[in-house]
C-alpha cells in the first residue's frame, strides 16, 4: 500500500473511522468505517463495522452493513456477514 492508512495487526480501533484515502486493516476495527477510497480487510483482520467505501476487498472477517460505490470483492477464505450493497460483487 503506497498511500493510505494502515491499521496494524496488533491494533484495535473502536469508534468511527473516516478517511479520504485507502484504508488497509490488518488488526481489528469496531464501529463504522467510511472512506472515499478502498477498504482492504487483510486475511487475519476482523472488522465489525458498517462500511462505506469505493471498493471493499475482503480476505479476513467482516461483520456489518457494506455499501460500495464500485465493487465488493470477497476472497476464498473471507468471512462476511451482513447486507452488501454494490454494483458489482
């Protein structure tokens, strides 16, 4: 990830995360995540949040409502629970 925000593997964030750039989660996030960029949920990551992003790329676990303006991509080992709204999945 060249530009953006990295939430590291040993980090837990609780609350509202808002950004105008890409976000990569390798740790744990609880609450809401809103970005005009991409949200990437890494293989070992856990996101328990309502999510709004341009693209949502999930390899780990995501629980919550997901709204993507472009697409949601769910990897082979990913676990997603919640409603997904996107033009492409």
